[in-house]
């Protein structure tokens, strides 16, 4: 380009700088920018964003404070939002708040994105009082438009168990003229379900439709799983039917909840039918699906079916984890097949899965029940040598069985 006599400008250098920053070559991008006879805020924002993304935020701030003024180029709303996001990401919320004050002092008006970034930052650090203060400091006209900020705070409050406070924020939305969306309703319903306020959750669910908000998979799965936890299978199934009626397709989360409840009730064959049904619908089971069923089969003594399911699981491209193996090891031990259980431990270790305390407690317990106390003691030391420290249950198993042996001998 230069050889042909063309002079590159800011528009030419923009994509090049963006590419360098995307690859992490920030210093090279900075050298390139310094060679430009004229630069603009967009190019500086690209560079600042690059520094923020690799964690060199102090250099990003230096460019805003020291470099840009010498080039006659002032930061804009995007510049400040990038830097505030970077400070929040690093947990430097004080610096983020100072940057908010600085942009106001320089006459750069924060927008909905600015406040959402800052509120999200405080929420992630569980500094919810400060997040509420930031939201409360917004001018009324901006609060009415900032649905993202409200959603962030409501979600964080619900996850922290402060559901009543979340309901208060939810109520204030209506007063401020901010219309809740599906994310708002889902957060509130989830929070209410967590504290078992099911009647209130259903009231909010009904309120959604009166406000013209359509429930989605998240809404239904939240309610279905909540009723399943309470053991109210019929109510959960009613919401499954309603979910289908409303045009929401059942997904793996829905099926996992139903399969878990059926296994809990001992109806493992029905649970297996659901697995078949979901696969026929093109819904691939995940590790959770298989782990629930393997555990259910082992608990009902169907260990061979559980082992067959393990093979199917691997054939489908799923990777068994420690939960899978612990269920199978316990199931084999219950059937008196301790040698096979030990072989399974060796298999999981060759696959790079380390036995945990549950694995060793299971093996130690069943060896003790079979009167193999020396082997149980060897397992204790093997686990210890492997960094698996015994817990209160481990000692309880060993002590009670050694006392029983002494009693029997006397």
C-alpha cells in the first residue's frame, strides 16, 4: 500500500489495530497508533480495551489520563465503560466508582450500560448494599429505562437468599415505571422457589401473563424442579403439560428433574422409559441424566443394567466421572461383588479419575461388613497416601467395626 503511494489513515489502521489487540499484541498496536499523524477516540478505545482484556488496566488508565489529552483526544462514554468494566472485572470496585465520578466531572454522562456494569461488579462481589445504592443514585428517568441494572440486582439478591429485598426492588420497578421482562420474573420465581414460597411463586407466574410476558423453559424448569423437590410429582407433571401447551419444548433439564424424582420413588423402569423418550425426541442425555439413572439402578439392585448404561454412556461420547463410579462401586459392594468394585477403582484411576473420600468410605465400610478389617485398614492408608484424608464417617466406620470384632472375640 505504501509502495503504491497510498497514505494510510485512521480508517485504514482501525481493523489492523483491532486484529493486533485480538491476538494480544497490544504493545505492537500502541506503537502503530503512535505513528499515526492523526488519531481518534475509536482507535484509543480499541487500544484501551486490549489492555483491559489482558489485565494491564493501569496502562489503560495511563492512556486516558496522560496520553489522550496530549493528542487533543478526549475519552467518550465507551472509553469510560471499558475502563469501569476492567476495574470491576479485577475486583477494584473503588477505582470503578471513582471513574464514574470522574466521567461525570468531565461532563460525560453515564448511560444505562455504565450503571449496569458497576451494579454487576458490586453484585458479583456480593456487595449488594452498594449495588442498591448505585441503582438508587440513578436519576428517575434513567432508572425507568435501566431494566438490565434492575435484573442484575434482583438476580444477585435472590441468589444470596435475600428474596424479600429482591421483592422490594421488584415492586419499586413498577413505581419507577420500569417494566419487568422475562429475566426479572424468572429471577423472582427462582428466588421464591428456593425459600419454598410456592404460592407466591405461582402468583408471580400468573402475574407474568397479565403483564404480557411469556414464560420460557427457564420459568417452567424452575417450577417443575421446585415441585419435584417437594415430592409433588403430579403438580410438576401439570407444569410439564402446560409447558408443552405453551409451545416450550422439554429439554434435558426438564427430563433430568423427572428422572430424578422417579428414581427417588423407586420407579426406575419408568425413569428408563423417559430416557428412551428423550432420545427419541433428539434430546441427548448428559452426565447428570446417566448418573441419576445409574445411581437409581444400583440402589434397586439392578447393577448389571447400571453397568450396561455405563457402556452406553461411553458409546454416546459421555465421560463417566467420580459420581458415576461411586454409584457403581457402592452398587457392586451391596451385591457382594467387592472384587469387581476394586477392579472398577483401578479402571477409573487409569482414566485419570482420582477416588475421593466417598469412594474410600464405601470400600472401607463394605470390607468391614465382610469381616476384612485388615484390608479395610490397608484401604485407609492407601487413601491417606494418595492425599485422601479420612473424615468423621471414615473413623466411625472403622472404630465401630474394630470394637465389634473385639466384642465378638471376647
